[in-house]
C-alpha cells in the first residue's frame, strides 16, 4: 500500500512511518536514526544549528497524535529522547509540549511521557541497503532482537536481560555529529602544539583548517575507527554503515608571538560544511 497515505486508512504502524521518515531524512542529506521507546518506534534527526539530536515522532502514537507528526519542546527548545526521559524522571512531563502539524494536537505531554521511561537505539540506519538482521514482525508485539544499545537507568526496575548491549553513559547514545573535537598536546618546543582532531561526520571528506584570519585549507584525516559500541562485537560490524565512524587527524600548529586562533570544521562528500570548533592560545614568547 501507499505508506504515506496509510494513516488515513488506519493501516500500518509506528515502525513503518518511523523508518520511512528516517530514510527520507537521510536521502535528503540529514543525519537521522531510529529510536525505540516503550512499545513505540520514533526517530531523531541531527541539527547542526542546535548542535543536538531532535526527537521526531512520525506516529501514530496510540491516539495521542492524529496528525502523525510531532516533536517535543521544553521552554521552547526541541528535545531529544534522553531529554524527554529526564523531564519525565524529574516530574516535568506537564511542562513538555507536544508540537504537532495539527494545532489541536499541541498540548502538554502529561502521562504519555511515561513511554520514555526506557529507550534503546538500533546500531545502524541503513535498512534500505541492508534489510537484515532486524526485528521479526517489525516489533508489532515486542522488541526481542539483540541488536540495540539499551539505555540503563533508574526508572526501569530491572535490567532488560534480553539486551546484551546496555549503557548508563549518555555519550554512548548521544555523540556530536559534523563537528571537530580539538585535543591540544604540548611538544618539546613551546611554540608548537600537536593538535589531534576527531569527528563523527557521515560521508566525511576532509577537515578544513583556518589559522587566524586566513583562508580555509583542506586537511585530510589519517585514522578511521568505529563508534565503540558499534564495533564492540564482530556480529555488528558487517551491518554498521561505513560512514558512521570516527575520523581522526593531526595538525602541527606553529604559534607566532601574541594571540593565535585555530578553527577547524569537517566537510562531507556533498561539500556540506560542519560546525566550527575554535581554540585560541596566547604565545608570550
């Protein structure tokens, strides 16, 4: 059937709409992924502007959302899944707003936020290219496939023993995209800094570096490695998108007397310029 028209006929379920939403977002050049909450399937899209993941629910959400398209805001700021989870944990569910295409669906989240008491992420988003392995039955009854990274937290009474990959560290679930991490290291020469650069930029092409008010100069990455959990077991390695990896480079930064500024940004294969990271050092020599 026509999946985009299916909600009007009460056909399909949240998995179908969430997967289509995610794959369309990826096809348009956005970074998107699937998220599974308590008996519901949603998505997240990365925003360079906000420097964070944004939780999107393509629906249907158990009668909560007739327009089948909404996100969640607290004090006017879009939230990711972990932030909705924390709002519920802290008793702020009535302050979180459902923001939907249909104005009649815009209302406080309320008790529906309980669905965010637990969540987990599939370790890939390339289901169009590689359909299997995946959840049998599309999760119509429950999610049993052991291919998710499960968020371990105080709101769940027991660990979920069916999931072998569990973490309580937010960074394992929420890493930054399209941005360079700068790690300066001292050298024997006080006027030289060994700058280590790292990024997770899908379809990465190269870094661009700018010194002071100079031009942006392309700079290649030297090393590649997978996200720690994506590479934690050989059974996942064949199914993790090859774009979803850490890239690392090294730059020898020679300082001139006075104030020195180094700016770095990743660029992808489509020439999209990533988020700028910058460091300033005063050389008194």
